[in-house]
C-alpha cells in the first residue's frame, strides 16, 4: 500500500520528461472564456471574470495513496507522474506566491470535484482546485491534453492570467515539483 511520501518522493531522472509539442504556443494573449468551473470550496470560479493576477496550474490527475494508477505504465507516460508533488509545491509556496503578486491561485484538472475535494482536504490545500470534468475550458482554450485509459487529461501546464487574459505560460512543466518555484521566480521578475 502506497503512502503519501511515495506520491511525493520521485527520482525524476527515472521518469521521461515531456517535450514541447507546441500545444500551448497559442495561449499567450488569449482571453479566458466565461466558463464557470466547480471548485473544491463548494462554489464555482469563472477565471475570465477574475480581476488582478491569477495563477492556475493544470495537471493530469492526482493519485490516492494505496490506489492503483489508471494504467500500468503511468510513470512512463511523459508528463503523467508528479501531480501530487506539483500540487504540494504550490501549497508550500502559497504565501510567497501571494506576496509576489498572485491575487488568486487555483489547481485545475479534469477530475471530478468530489475526487478533488478528497485530495484538497488530505493535502491541506490553501487554495481551491477547479474541475474541468466536462472539458469546457480545455476545449475553449484548446489546452494541451492526452488520452489515457479512455480519459482525456490535461497535460501539465501553468498559466499566469492578468485581468482575464493569459500573460505567461509554463509548458511543458518538468520536473513537476519545481513548477511553483518557477512561477514564483517569474512573478518576482514580472510585477504588475
């Protein structure tokens, strides 16, 4: 049975890195459409309606300790492994991200809100996670996705959104646990 540490402790040199397939090249400058997404705090969030600077990090799917991966070779799919370490890094740097100018921080996946709520509580997240289970935002923005075991999953990505418009994209993201630190460095170097 896996424990929480096994989800976070990863030797990234043994995991294939994703390549830049150009799947996010069109996003900088794009206006976020008015798609309302269910959030783990019980309400909905419409990213395009938010003012200020918003950080959104997307990921394929978080695992649950003791549960089997969706496919046997999950770790060998470039960019699949690392959702929990990525999420925990945003949790651990949350106060610093806010201090560096992030008015809002959100996680984003195609998992259901119920699944995400369990994870958010277990990992003690100080920010909401948004569910794009209906793939509305993914389709509207043409976000990079991958097909795994009959599921459409987001490829790992982070977006900086200023007043409803994407101003910077981190893609591909690897290793995932460094993503929050990279976002923090960008925020410090690019104040509003």
